[in-house]
C-alpha cells in the first residue's frame, strides 16, 4: 500500500510540471505544420575535414542534455545562439533570453526536495540515433531520436517518453550553437502524423 501511494505521488510530481509546460491552447500548433523533407540520404560518412566539427556538435548536444536534466539553466541557455528559435511543448521561444525564461522551471532537476530527503525523483534524457549534415562552412543540420527515463519508488525505472528532434546549428567565433531546435514528443501534443525530415511518407497515402 505504501509503495502504491509513493508511486502515485511520484507520478503526480512528474505530471504537475508537465501540465505547466503545455502552456496556452495552441502552444504546440507549430508541430502540426509539416516541415520540408530533409536532404536525403544524409552522408554515410563524416565529410573529409569536418571530423572536429562533427565531434563539437555531438558534444554540444550532450552538454545540452546533461544541463537540462541537472537543472543548470545557465549552461543550457548558452548552447543556443543569441537569436535562436526553440520549438517545444511550451510553445515557441525566440532568442536565448526567452529560452532561459521559458525553461526556468523545467524538469526534475529544478524541483526542490525537503531538507531531510535521502532520495529523489529523477528524469533523464538520452540521445538515440543522430544524423548530421553540414550545410555550409559554418552551418549544419541534424535529426535524431531521444528517450526519457524516470526512476520509481519501488526501485524500478520506466521509459517515460520518446520522440525526435530537428536542429540547425551555426558556428560563431569558432564555437557551435543551436540556431534552431524543434523537439517532437510522441507522448504529448508536440507531435505530427508523419515526419518528412525523417524520410517518412504520409501513411494515409500508402
């Protein structure tokens, strides 16, 4: 009984922030607008001379994910260019400052625990398949998959959600940043029926 109650409380703790993230009606209308098909196929190999850029972009993504789950909003915001656009469950954020404000209370890393706490609910994101295409000397584009996991009071864990993302990158002063990021979540409302950027056809026309 105690385990059941704790489980319900844990679910509620996750659901409350998630509900707040959905925002006003229409916040995720952006996800319903079908994006142009991505350049396909992506290069099967990293282009000659771009290995360092490739590693830097992968590291940028990993920095983003670790900062997000740790609740380190300053590090999180700084992976975006000053004029970046961010599309997510909360709507659309324009510019680094608005991204910082919009994500200020996102995730379990930003939630306070009681002073006597010895355990905590965690939510972590991990990267799946990723394809990077260099579109110019200082620009790149990618699509990839992501997964979200959470722990449970009964010592188990579960896959909480999954989806994909589509990003554009820009190099400024020798450093790579997100210039645009679109996050699709198959559990929530920021999703579409199909994704040309992943090479998917309209399933209604098969």
